[in-house]
């Protein structure tokens, strides 16, 4: 029998010398090179759920979770009214309803505040209302980046300071695949950061969410990116089982001021003709809010 000799090759890999690129500064990724964004611009508001963490924040997404026909659009119009009265240029992207309906609410409130029609007209001129049909990009393409660029082309051309979406759940990408939804909210967040303006939009809860329960982050009807990416998220809770008029906002998420998460604020409504707006909110404590949520869940609605 022949003897088998196994020979193992031995060789040494040449050492790779990593020469530093002299064209790249050593401190390229240092925090000292990071510019802190200018947050000195304030958007004055009477609403404490915003004031408690510094108001609408430039470069950040703000998300409002609420059920259908329970006050989201009214709250957005209430915030817009404050903004345009205070001299800010605002854009509202409207994915549901008519522009004329928005005009009726805005005109009705401004008529109670100003006597001069010229002042009313000047104030209304600060609000731009845009729908899908106004954009260059056809929504059939389902290209989130192109759609957002088309919308924010108007924002840049018109020097808009604040953008509102009413609402995300009924816009072009609401029923798209999770990947497209994620691309949409990421692209929106990116352009929000680059332009350093606040963006505030509303969203529906999932269809399986009970109409009696208190809304939480996981109830958002969209890809999980809609929870993870926005800086600030609020829930607009209704109590239709016990009181059709009560609306309470809860802070669900804050990128900063995390100690304020869980705070409650009750909205005050002012009726104007057949419409109305929210004019302020007040801070509530747990001992006043817990019974409301419990009663709304347990009490059978009277017909």
C-alpha cells in the first residue's frame, strides 16, 4: 500500500497598506461639523398640545391620528387660521373634500374677526389649497418621490412656511404596497428636513380598531414607517358613546421632550353658522380623562 503524503501549501497574503486619503479631513464625521438647525422661528399658537414642546417645529413631521369625521379636518383648519392670521404663508394639500368647503369655513371665521373685506381677502391669500389634479405628476405613476417633488415645487416657488396634509389616508399612496408607503413618508421627511419647514398631516386608524377604544400608535392605518419617521404624533380621541362634542388630544410621541408623552388636552369648539373651529385647548390630568375613556367603552350608546 502506497503511503499518501498530504502537502499543505503555505503562503502569506501581502499586507495591504491603508494610506489615509489626504483630501478627506480627519474630522469629516465629527459632530463639530454638524450645523444645528435654526429653531428660533416660532409659529405662535393658542394650542397647548403644541406649545408644551415648542410649537410646530421646522424640519419635522407632525402626525394627527383620528377617526373619520371626528374633527381632524376641523383642527387642521383651526391651526391654519392661526397661521395665516399671524402672517404665515401656508399650503394645504387636500385629498378629500372640496376647496370651496375650505373657503366657506375660512371666510366665516375671518368675517367674525375683520370688518374690512380687503383684510379678509389679504389673509385668505396667504393660504394655498392644492389637490392631486393641480400637480404635474399623474398619480397613476405611484412614484412617491416624483409626486412629493411636484408638490414641494409649489412650496418652494411660493415660499410657503408651513405645509398641511388632509389627509395621508386618502392621498394617492394610501392603499399602495407597504414599500411604496414607506418610500412616501421617508421622501416627505427628507424634503421636510431639507427645506426646514414644519409639515402637519392627519391619518386614519386601521379599520379593525374599535370605535370605543383610546387611540394608540399601533392603531395608525399605514406602514410602520408612519409611526417611526414622524417626530411628533398626536391622537384625537372622540367619545361618541357618551358625548358627541368632547374631543381630547393625547401626545403619543415626541422626538424631544419625551417626558410630555401621555399628556392630555381637551379642545374647545366655537360654532360659526353651520360650521366651526377649535379655538383653544386645556390641559387635563389622568383622574379626569380615565373615567371618560372607561365610560365610553362600557356604556351602551343611547339611540
